[in-house]
C-alpha cells in the first residue's frame, strides 16, 4: 500500500514537471499565420523594380503626391501581361473602376482648392462654436457635438428604404453597433 502511494506521488511529480515544460512558446507556430510582433510582415513587402533610364525623358508621367511610381510593383498587372492580356490604363491617376464615379461626381465642376476651402470653413465654424467655458477650460473635444446635426442616421435610412421596398443589404443589430 505504501508503495502504491509512493508510485502515485512520483507519477504526479513527473506529470507536473512535464506540464511545466509546456505552455505558451515565444516561437511562432506553423499554424499561426499572423505576424508575431509589431514589425512589418515580410510577406507583404514587395521590393521595387530596378531603376532604368527611360528612352524619352519628355514622356515621363507627371508626379502625383501619394501616387504610384514607375518602380512600384504591380503583381496583378504583371500576371495579366504574362497571360497575354492588356492592363487597362487608369485615367488621371484613378483606378479604372473609379473613373465613371469620378466623372459623375465632377459633373458640375471641380474646385482645385476644395481641401483648403473646406479646412478654412471648418476652422471658421469651430471658432464661432467654441463650446462652453468648462469644455474650453478642460480642453474637452466638442467635435461630435458641433457636427451632430450633419450625421446620417444609418438605421433610419435603412428603415426608410426597406419600407419603400428597396432591397437592402443586411445590417448588424442596432445595439451591436454601439
């Protein structure tokens, strides 16, 4: 009987020792496809194409801030060309799928300085609607209160269009959006 108790104690100690050896490893597992740290994912980084001298320097595209470069990789376009297809060229730096939308949005004209005009109007509005003294004293953000009248009631619009018989996509429950 003593021997059985001693054997159980040794087996229990061995089991605890083995359990202590396991646990969360800092090494990435093969089944974990997400990046382990905050650094870049090495599979999403594409090296740029090599620099080459163009045959005609007057045929270079106009630089667009935030736009693409001639040395940018375009794997989908490269695959289309490799399979014998032609890559559709975007108009004015827009993706081909957005050209019609941009044309429709610009049907009444386009203001080149729209960002600066909107920024000035926004600043003027916020200066004339500064908030209450305690909000200013404690530097409470009154942004949401200032623009509340301009918000779109998504669920109200959804109910309106559904009542009109228009097919609408599914939407999350109203309490889940909060």
